[in-house]
């Protein structure tokens, strides 16, 4: 039996591959790059209006603070 030197980077590379594999299997709307809701902001004479797509969240549960 031969000894192989321990390489911690090999384990990190394995971990990176496992994480990439996990994220590749998720639906695209769960991917990190798509975590922000689609928003539309516009202004009238009296107010600023923000509309956001937040699926599964009732508007009663949304609180916007400026």
C-alpha cells in the first residue's frame, strides 16, 4: 500500500463540485442570481409607486420602509 499526501484543496474541489451539482438541479428561479423580485418603480405628481412580483407572499405580509 502506498501513501498519498493529504491535499486539503482536493476536498475543497470536491465540495465545490457537489455544491455546483446541487444548484444545477434546482429550478432556475431558486438560483442565487435570480433572488431579487422583478420591480417597477414610477412617480406620479403625488407619490412614488413600486410594484414587485413576489410569488407566494400575500401583500398583507409585505412591509416597505424607506
